[in-house]
C-alpha cells in the first residue's frame, strides 16, 4: 500500500504518551540473549531491528561476544548505556526471571519475553510466569509475553519480531494472541496492499492484555482501525468497558478462535444449555460495538474499507459495471448485507442516457457494457455520487483487451475525490491485471477487491459500523437512567436459601424473585392434601400443583405438575395421585411437599434467564419460552450491566419481541414490564456472585399496562462456603 508518510517519520522517535508506547517507539532497545548464529531467533530479531529504518539505539546483550551484526555487545543489561526503554528477552525460560529482574534494576520500563516454556507447558511453567509478573510489578515495568513473537511499528521502523516481512505503513493496528499465524498474515496482507500502523503479539498475556493494547491504540493518531485475533479475553467486564469507549471513534474488528461448543460444562437449566461457548462473547461484542468476523480474509478486507472510509450515511448503493454477471452477484451480496439498490433519480438517468451507449442498462446496476472505458467510469461514478438517491457506489470492472484497468482506477480515484463524503468500494476481477490498479486505488484511499461479494460485504460492514455508531451515541436517555438508579440501589438479600443444595426449584427460588419485586402467581407450600385444599381456597381457583423435591429438577418429566384444578375435591385427589405417581417413577426422591399456585391467565410465554460466564460475568438471556424454548432457540443475550436501550434492543432481536409488539391486529404486550424483569434479574446476579444460573420459564406477558407473571423459576447457586457473599 502506498501512503503519504507523516513528516516526522524521518526526524526520529516520539515521546511516550503511555508506558505501552515504549513497545512501539522506544528510544533504545536491548536484546538479551542476542546471538550471532543466523539460525537463532534472537539473531532474526537483531537483524530486523537494524533492517527497517529504526533510528533508536540497538544493544545486543551477550557476555560471550564482542560484536553482533557490527553492533557492540554488552555483558549484561546493567552495562547498557542510555537511551534504553525496551528490553527483548530471548533466553531459556528458567533464566528469564533473573534477566527481567536485572532489567528492573537497570530502570527499563518495558520488556518483551519472546521465550516459551511457561504456563503453556504446565504447573512448573506457570510458576515461572507468575514470578515474571511479580518482578515486573515490583519494578513498575510493563511486560508483553511470555511465549510471544514481539511487536513492530511500521512508522518508527521498530521490529522486535523474527518475522522476515515488514509491512508498509498504514492505518490498521493488529493485535494477536497467537504468534504462529502472524508471519503468514504479514506475508498475505503484503500481497494484498494492506498496511499496518502497529502490530503486537501477546503470547500468554501475563501482564499486558488485549484490552490494554486496545485502550492504548485508541489514542494512536496513525491507527484508524484496530483488528484482533483473540482466543480468550482475560477480563471480560473491562474489555466491554474499554471497547465501548473506543468503538464510537475507532472500529474494532475481531476474529474469535474457539467458537465450538466442545468443552462447555453440563447444565440443567434452559439458559445454561442455550448459553454456549460463544454466546457471552457475541453479546459482549455486540453491546460494545465490536465487529466480529469469521475469517482472516474478511478481517483485513473489512478493516481496509473502514480505514479508508468515509462511512456511508445510509444503506443505498449504486453499482456501475461493464459486466452483468458480476453485478448480479454483487446485488445479491448487498441485499444479504442489509443494503438496498434504489434506481437513480430521473435527472441522473437522463444524464447517463445522454453519455452512454444506447444499449446500456440504466436502472441499478448501471451496466455500461463491455466497451466502457475510463472516461465512462469517471462520468458515471461522478453522476451517481452526486445523486441524493445514493449513499455509496460500487464500481465493478472485468478487464477487457481494449480498456486499461490502471486508467479506470485513476478515473475512479478522480471521481471519488470530487465527492469525498461518500464511500467508493471497488471490484476489479482478476489477478495480474489488477495489481497496478490496486496501487492506484490505494493511493486514492479506495479499497479494491477481486470478487463482487467481497466488495459488497465490505460496504455492508461499513454501514453496520456507521449504524451501530449512531445508535450507540444516542442510547443515553430516561430508560438508561432508570436502570442506573435500580443498579445503584440497596443490595437485597438472598432469603430462605437452603444451605445443603446448589439446585433450587420454584419453592426455594420464589422468595428470591420476590425480594427483587418480580411478580409471581400467589402460592403456598402444602405437606398434606388437606393443607393443599386450604391454600387453594385462600388464593382462589383455578390452581396448579407442583411437586417440591430436591431430587427432581424437571417436574413435568416425573409427572410432578397438575394444572387447572377448580375445586377443593380436585385438589385433594390430584395431591394424592401426584405423590403416588412421583414415588412410583422416582422412589428414591425426597418429597418436601407440593406447591399450590394460582393458575396464571394465558398470555405470551417468554423465558428470562441468567448464566454466569467465567470471562464476562452475568449473561442474560431473553426469548420465546414455554415447552419449545430449546427447540426454537429464539433467544438473545446481553452481559450485565446494560442500559434500558440495550434491554429493548435485546427484546427486539427475537421473534418473541416482534410478537410482543403486536402482530396481525393483536394488542401489544407490556414490553416495559418485560424489560423490568430482565433488568431486575441482572441486578440480582450482579448483587450475588454465588448465583450461577436463573431460569424463569415461562414468564407470561400480558397487554400493555397489565404487567407480567413469573410462573416458574429455577436457580443454581454455589454452596455458601464457596460463595463470595455467603
């Protein structure tokens, strides 16, 4: 990629705005364990530090050598002169703690441990890694690694990696938790014209994490887009908080490895079974504005389009092409990406008709046929960009023998420059023939793709980011304040929980919901048939009976539920029959009684649940409830805490939310009451870390103003002796 390098590139290195800048723009770097053997990693690191224009001091540290690559060698880090900001440690793992300690004594404030042999190899390696972290903290150092590939800065010329490829300067910063893929990515992106600002591998992330680097890159003026390859997130709540601050100003794109359900723990609630390995990550990305992509090619395709910009102000796209087939493919992909293709205005159509051949098709796509040349493209793109009917233009060129692709690229660049507030994303189909046009288009800050779907999807991501950014900026309001007020209220106790069980049925969990003002049908616990009849008369008919047993979590499967009982006699008979039926099916079950509950009137059956995720904390679920919840899987997720706007967005993502809004003349349901329950369950989970799962199913919603009823609830809690708030 060809870029205009800032004027300070040749003048030296920048002052550090934060400790993490020393990993990219240090005034001096020491390589501890430097080797003169070209087959050693440390030799490759030293070679890179002296090969790409880095203007700071470079100090090999090796007591057995006088010089390496013409540079004076030092016996220890304490003998290295100033200036010195950064140490790169490439010695065997057992020696690393001593080397890092010497760095701290020397006053070095940033260190990269390239060496492996730490937590990835087992308990002994983990102990070494923890020792590194203790040393770094004791000396006020920041540490990247261990077990990483290093960092580079394409503007300062710093390259602490042993990868042979140095990228061109660009707008994209790349963070990777895997070093193994980095060399391949740099090679691949170099051939695609993708440039980088900064590049960092984290390895085991003992100290500096992906979130730390995202926060630092937010203030880097040369970074316009942050992309990351992540395998795990160390501190989920902090990631959401930082990413939410960054994404309104700078896009973050993530490819997340490890997306399958393999290895997720067995759970007994609907919420637990539906909240799989990626549910929390997807929810966290969505509510913090992070764009998740599926593969490396898309990661950088999308990043390039976002880096070049500008963002579209709407979803209306014009295609201009010299070939109908690729335009049809692009049109399909645009629709899949949520974009539209309106016809041009009458004035634009008349203008195009006057300046193209009579056979040209002037709807949308605008197909100028195979003979279209550079002048035709410049004319048509200029007219389409000027047309208020469009927010973006997608030119497609299939190279022809009589048309110069490079000339067409320059023409597109000129047309785009004349209307700089609308994005142009291009597709030139081919390989060798499009390399020169790619350079030209990148000089004009226009992304080029080789296939129509790639270009269309890139425009779709640009619109998705623009739309999300606008929505994020408008989320503050009365609804958000209401949830904040509830969130800051007095912490309510968990009442009446048994001390000997982790799985709680409705009878034990009902008081917890009541403490958080979640409405439930009237109910009472009966231990005899006569007592059940008395409770039924008190709360009013019809009633339901539900078995209460610490050994029965799914009551219906054991015949432990009887509905629509309309008299005392029916209650007496149903009580005795239920006990006999349950004892026959599960004779070892301990029966504590029968819960007599008022039958809830019919309404919309929903589910509200919570599962505590190990990375992100309380993960809230909402969707269509009842007996079909796991079959239909109509659910949406958010990580608590979140705003009322996020609550409503969560509801709106599901078919259940559309039903609540009223379909085919049906009256709308009480969506505010549903949102209140979601938020109160979130507050409960935030207040009480011992609560691992909550499952309200069904939550029945009634018409607007008539509220909701939590008809059944289950909970999973940690034993009190292990609970943080026991």
